[in-house]
C-alpha cells in the first residue's frame, strides 16, 4: 500500500511525540565526536586549513597533501558507521520499541566493515559520474575554450542527475544493513535498487517536501535542524518500512496513520 508524503509524516510526528530529546542528544554527541576528530586533524595538519593557505600563503608538498586527504577520507568512512546507529534508533522508534542511546554506537558492534565498504563503493560510483565533467572543466580553463567549458558544464549536469538517480536507488541499502546483520553491502545495494523500482520519484518528492523547513531553519542559524532532522529521518524510516512491506503487516501502524496527516 502506497502512502502519501503527508501520511508518512503523520506517522513520524506521532512516534516522535515526546521523544525528540534522545534523538537531539544523539546528534549532539555525534557532533562533539566529529568536531573533536576534526580538531585533532587540524592540529596534526595545521597548514592545510584554507585560512592558513590564504593568509600565510603556506605551501605544502604533494605527498603531504595526498596524506592529508587520505586521512580525511578514512575519518569520513569511520564516522559513516554512526549512520547505522542513527538508523537503528529511528527504526526502533518507528516500531514503538524503546530507543536506547547506546544504539548510537550500534554500527561499531555489528560488522562495521559492511558500512565502510558500502560507503566506499557508492562514493567511488558517484565520483565516477562527476569526474568527466570536472576533468573537461579543468582542461577548458587553461585552453580558454568556450566549447570545452560548455561541454564540461553539460557533463557535470548529466553527472549530477546520475548521482541523484543512483542515490535514490541505493537509498535503502543502509536501512537494510541495519535490519539484517547477515546482509552484505553488495546484496544490500542490489536489494535497495529492487525495492526502489517505481518509487524513486516518491522519495525525491518526500525529501523535497522538507526543503521549506530546512530553509526556515536558517533563521535560527541552523539550530532548528536539531528538530527537523529527526522528523526527516523518522519519515524516511516509515518510507523504508512501507517498501519492505512491514507497515501493511502492522495493524497498529495502520491505525496511527489515520491521525492528522493533513496538518502539514
């Protein structure tokens, strides 16, 4: 049974009622951890900040620059493991289970290599879509070729469209890894692509429907995102559970969705 964006949002609001605190707390802890890691990296590589390079006109060797980006990439892969913890918390919340703060670290206890491999594979795939456009644009600048510049822009736009389509198709892979410990990253990606067949437009519209709230959060200097992000993630969790057929097997969820879904 396909549910509208409004119905999925209503389910999310119902399950989040009175429970925002634990999700906001988890987000703050994650931000502290990622901030601390970034701070340590900045201490190890102090000359690599944009401000230092501009103000002090510092120069670094190619080897040091490569090492810096390799370290940054590895750190981003490790931090991506937290995604499974967040999804575990939102899936449990959507199912009416008790949400445990300790589940923020769930991914580190349940085959974190799967998340790293999936994130790495998808990152390389998305990069492959964008690289041709960037390469042509880079070549167009020194050659001062308008034709190459236009071609680079067109290739970049095509690459961006491809990335959006692919990201929508593989959007359920991490949910699947969270729910099924025995599922490998390639299997999760394939299953996600199969699940999303005929639903990419729905998810795109669902994500787009949060754009207004996201823009309004700028008025609070982004602080409102602490409440908006749980709302988005919980809604996406219900979308996943609908695709997986779970919502249609849960009478309680079917009753819940009848509540005020016209409100937003």
